[in-house]
C-alpha cells in the first residue's frame, strides 16, 4: 500500500457514498451483529484505521491485497482466517463497485487467490471450547435465521443425526412418547424407519424457532426452511452444509456437519454413557463403528 496523502472531499459522491466514511454505511448494510463485528475487525486491520475514506479505498491495488494476504499467511494465521479477511475486503469493494463509486474490485478472486479450504478431517471431534464458541456465535445471531441456526446446531450436536436426516425433519414427526420428545425418522441410512429422543436443550431451541415461524406466519411442515431463495421451502442438504461451514470459517474451526456426530458420541461417553448406549443413540449396526466415532481426548 502507498503512503500518498490526498485531499479528502467533504461531501458525499453522486453515488450516495460518503467520501469520508465508507465503513459505517457498509457495516449498517449487514444483516447480523456477528457479521458486522467480523467485517469491522478485518477492515480496520487492513486499512489501519477505523475511519476509512473513499480515497483510502482508491489507493489500494490488487498488488497491495496480495502483499497483505502473503503477510498474513507468513505470520502463521490459518488459511481459513486469511480467506475470511480477504472476503471482508472483497465484500467492501463489491459494494463500492456496485454503487458506482469505484470502477474495479482490487480484491476480486480473479486477481487475488484465496487458499483452498482443507476439509479432509471429516468427523473429527470438536473441542469443548470450540463447541461453546460455536453456540455463542449462533446465539449472537438475530431473527429467523439466527433462531434456525441455533436450533440446527444444537440438533446436530445433541442428537448425532446425519446431515440428510436433519434436513428431512418435519414438525409432524416430532411428538411426545413415554415422557420424552421423540423425532421419527422415516428414511434412514439403514433403510428402515428409526427414532431418536430429543434432549431438553434441543426441544427448547426448536420451540423458540417454531414460535418465531408462527409469528412470521410461515406455514410449512419442514423444520428447516430457506429464508432467502425458495423462501419457505425445505432447505437442501448443501444449505445445511454451508450453514455449518459459515461458522467454521467465521471462527476458524475445522469442522463439517459430520463432526457433530462424532462429537455427540465423544461427549456422551465422557459423560458416562456406555458404548452400547451411544450405539443405540447413533443407531449404528455395530458397536465397533460407534467406537470409531469416540475420541479419547485425555490421551
């Protein structure tokens, strides 16, 4: 980045962008507090100021962004963290280009390559600290999306359901049975209908989410619905995957939806459950398979 000093205009541009403060309106346009905080931290670090002007943005070239990327990587930051910081810069410039305030985006992915995500460790148990970070981040989200994420993440964690099983959940398949709240699973990997008990933590999160759906007058039997494209319809398995990866990238945690299934097994055994009890909860045909999901974190 150059150190040239330019005279700053004192009036907004014809595009509606304030020459003296492009950060505040950009952050105000984000939908969640969590996103605003992440963008703010990343952009302030990149520009070395929290008063970013349009001229500051104009001075940046793609070579500056590449230099910044390489410096972050050389400092030892995880590739996912570097990618997130690049995404923050890219997002700001995308808005400025769309508003007509700038002609090009110097952080465009065609100019500045991000690191390829590594998702090879499917199913690795998530640490207790990271679980808390994930749930805290989700609880910081607001609106229907926030409540949906909070309920979905807790469902994955405490039920050990497979991603496809979570996506296929219907409200009509949840009922009380012998003092428990039970979810029926008509379609499973085994090919036969199964059921799983829902813990009070999951039930409470689902109730909060369902109440918000009712208040929004959303009438759909599918539990997890799209809130953007195909609004009101059941989400896809890919959308569930992206929901989890959004928190993985935000918090720099290596995990996938299947990680929650392994974590569920490990937490249950750490809490005193027998391998046979966990086998029944995860609906494994063999306890040998269940033990492959357990990770002894004392070693």
